């Protein structure tokens, strides 16, 4: 990090206080003759640069920009390259508009499908979220625009988000909720991180020295700037001392006076303030964009990229009897108000003034499809409109196939509040059920921000999950429905059968003041797989119009990683993309652990009949767990299973490996050490024989119920078997000399 002590020495205390306080909603402070200001703006899925009143807050009044798919959808691409290209497109738009820092991506985990902001986050899996976010950040910053990765950390609920405490044990926090941030920091070097509103174990994130300084900077080596989420700072001086550098937005003179007064009364030292001032100067200097406010760039080209990214991310959840793709000879009944008024983007800070919205109904005019259209339901209500329903039923009876557009209205999920359930509105569910009574070929196209239940799943022929598609929603949807694009997306979150099945159901929003993460590391598929619990659709699931087979798997253990090679063959009649998912099962460590975790993935395009060999490298971290007692990541020698497949529940191509990466280290023995933990050590047998206790040793290893009972007793209890206390101490002494 550059030392700006010369510039800092020329600043007054008031000027320093101005620099660590945002000038307004979107700009840093300008110090005339010394430092320019820079602009930052929302933009995880499209630039939201405000116009007319850029100093205030307006969620809708912004420059025209391409609205890309939300992260809930792009994560389903399982495509690192695509996320890098998305980042480049966003960086180009920001640079053209004179924006220096793009606020995003959001990489918090999807702990519960009820969380209101899930559409803005990638996944329930930290490995997938970290890998995709890393490429996104690299893409944006390759254009000379910085990012602010958010929300650091454990922001997994919207209700009372400004004050609630996320209460999490350290192992869970490290393995699940910090892991993606750690990867992005170490591999992509983001310009900034944005701290979250919530507390972590009772300490506000903005004032959490352990989080912002000890972990982020001292352990991970982060050299960038930490800014607050908008309005997250309650004690400016304490936040600076903890490692927060920039309060956003500033409160004008009030913010400046808070800092100045804290320095003058000794609450905050000027040296501590200078550290944050130095980071602000570094950020402004590196990401200042010296150009006019607006420069033309190719929005049409970005729109086409958005269309392709969306189509390549859609998840075909079901396709019974190959009901999809549709063809020109079929008469299609299109039903659902969401076809005409699609839910294509998120609400709140992610809202974009779309450059060119193309609805599914708009696009139908350019498709060679014989269709009729009926609204079917009213988005503003969950009650049946009988006129709309009757008209849709009449059309459905006369059609070869029915395509129903269904999903969550905007009022059901948004930043700022959590959802009350994961069922579709009643009128949509009733519509689907009644149309299935009059037509056997029903296709449901979903528009939603997160998982949804499907009580009608066994009645419909196909389900296409499109999440929040972005402005090219109409084009991308018909690209897949007609087969111009073969779907290749995979679910980045599990779809439960019901909300009661979710691992956080008992605790989510149960306490307005605190969220207790009692499920620990068992989030999403880690929970369902461990419990052998059925789900509607598993993590990683997604169908294609073709079929793929995996084979000829080879696993090679090297000194620092594990190489996995596998053949992938397109065994169907259509070209398509296949996602290869690789999981690790830890069969060794004596801890509570998931059945398997995602450890790598790749995406490959294959023509019909083509075979390619895929190579993946699993790093040590994917075999490790966080030991909160030692304060470090721990890798245990022993057996692990590598499994490869097309979802978490169908990774059936397996290989056992034994890792011997660590120097053997025997635990110190005491009279509290359990007999079962030492009975297999050859030196224990030797000690017992030397002491004339061979008969007792034989009784411990003969497999009888008595031997199993004694194995579950501490060594001091060996007196019940006739071993004297003196001999027990000799055994302990002998074993600890080894």
C-alpha cells in the first residue's frame, strides 16, 4: 500500500475528517488543490448511476444502462469465463459514465430461502460463490474500475438488519460465511469491501476490529479500503479504530465534527485517523477517472451479451418425455401476466433503468409460433380472477402445449424485508393445477429471486427456472424454449420440498434482535445430503436437451493438490454444454462434517457424440476444516472420497484416496485418553506386554461387547480390568516418549 504521508501532512484535521466521511450519497470528499472526489454507484447487475439529483437517493431515476441477469441466475451458469465477461461489461459501462467504484458483487450465502435479498447473492455454497465472484471482480477491475464486495459479513437476513446480531461459532463463520470473501480478497484484490449493517456475535460489523483488522487485513493481507454500507455507522470514531475507512454516505458537518471531536478529546488518535485517510487517498488516486461525465459505449452489444448469459444460465428443472423444445407446428397457449409484465430484475439498490426491455410477449411477435395469449391471473392480488382463469382454460383446451409464466411478484421479495413463505401466489398455483386438468402438456416458466415450492410438479411436463433474467428476458426465454439454445444451467441453491425442511427453519427470524446460526456448517445441500432428506431439486441439478456420460476417471495425489481427470461424452443428438461437478467427502476428521462439499467444477461445450477429457485441480483448502481451538485450518491425513457428477445427489463416479500430507503427529496421552483411541497403536501393545498385561490387551481387541465397552472408557478406568494405577502411569509415560 502506497504511503501518502507527504500529502497527509499537508491536510488539516478537518480535511482528514472530510476524507473519511462521504461527501454525499455517491461521492467522496474533494479537498481543493489536494485531492479530487470520485463517484461510486450501485451495479451488481447493471449500472444504477443517478441523474438529476446525484447527491440524494432515488432508486428509479438513473441513467439508461443494460440490465444484466441477477446473481441468483448468473451463478447457475457455473461458468467462470462468463462471470469475468459480465464484470468486463459492467466495468465498461461504469468507466463510460465516469463511475470509479461499482458497489458489488454481493456474495453473502443463501442461508434461508426466506431471506429477502437472495436474488442479489450467488449461492448457498461458499466455494461456488467465491470462484464466480473472483472472476466477476477481476473482470470489472480489468477496466480500471474498482469494486466494493459486499456485505461483509454474515448478512443473511433483512429484518432489523441495522441492529440484529448474527450469532455464529467461529468454525461455521470461517468455513461458510467468510470463505467466499477470503477467496476474493486473496485472488482478485478488490478495491474495497463494504461492511454489513448487522452485528456479528454482538459487535457491529462497522466496529468489529476482529473482522475488519485482525482477519481481513492481518490474516488475509487485504490492502484496500473498507467502506460502510449506507447508514451502517453508529459510532464513527470506534469504527475507524476498528478498521473502517470510509463512512457512506457522510452526514455532512455532523460526520466531520464527530471525527474532529474524537481526536481532540483523545477518543481517537490522529495516527489511527491517518491510516484510514491514507487508504482513502490510495483509492481515489488509483480509481480517479479523468474524463467527461458520459461517453458512448455499445449498449446493443451489451444487451446481446446479457441475452446469451441469461440463456446459458437458465436451469431446465424437468423435461418429461422431451416436451421441450417446442416446434413451429405446435399450437401454443401462452398464459400468465408475467409474460407481458415480466419480473426481470431485483428491487431496491439493484434496480436498473433498462436500456431495452424485451418481454416474452414482445418477442413472440418475432417467433414463428402459432400462439394465443391470456393473462390468467392478476399480479396485484393472489385471489383468482375468474374471467381471466376461464379464458386461459378455454385457450389451454384448444392448444397442443401450454406455457405458463409464473413467479413471485415484486412485492413478495425485495431488499429491506424478508419473505413470509416460498409458495407461489395462490391464484398462480390454482391456475397451474386447473390447466393441468385440461391439458397434459404443460410447461412452467418461473421468474423468481430464490427457491420456490412446486406442489404441482408431478402434473406438469417441464419446468424452466429463469430467476431474474435481465432486460433480454423475452429473447433469452424463447431462445431456450425453442431449442436455439440448449439449456446448461445448474442450480446454485437447493430447492426444498417445503420451507419446514430447511436447516434454519427453527431459527430464521425467530428473534427480532438476533439470528442464531444453530445449523452450523450444515447449510443447503450440506444439510440435506447429511440427513438423506429428499428435496424438490438438489444443488447442482439441471437438465439438457442432450445427455452426457462421465467415465475413465483418474485421481492423482500430488504434494500440494489432487488432480482429477474424467472423460465427458455427449451421448445425445444435440450439441450442448455440460457442467462437471467435483465433490470431496472427508472420511477421516473426527468432527461434525458434511457428507460432501463442492471442490471444483468446469463447463465444457460438446458436439453430439464428442468426448473431451476434463482436468480439475483440488487444492488443500478443499480437504481442510477450520479448527477454532488452534485458530487455523487443519488438514488430517487419511481417507477421502472424490466424487464427480451432474448434481450433489448424483455425483456417483467415485474414487477413494488417502492423503499423507502432514507429518504424523501423535496426540499426547493422559489418564483421560480413551482406550479406543490408543488400542490400535503398536506401541500400546508393546507396553502392555512388557508390563505382563497381554491377556488384558487381548481382551481389549477381541471384538466382544465387553471389549467395545472398555474401548469407550478413559485409560484411568483400566483399574476395573485389573491394571494398577502405577502401571497406567508407566503406559502413559511410555506412549508419550514415542
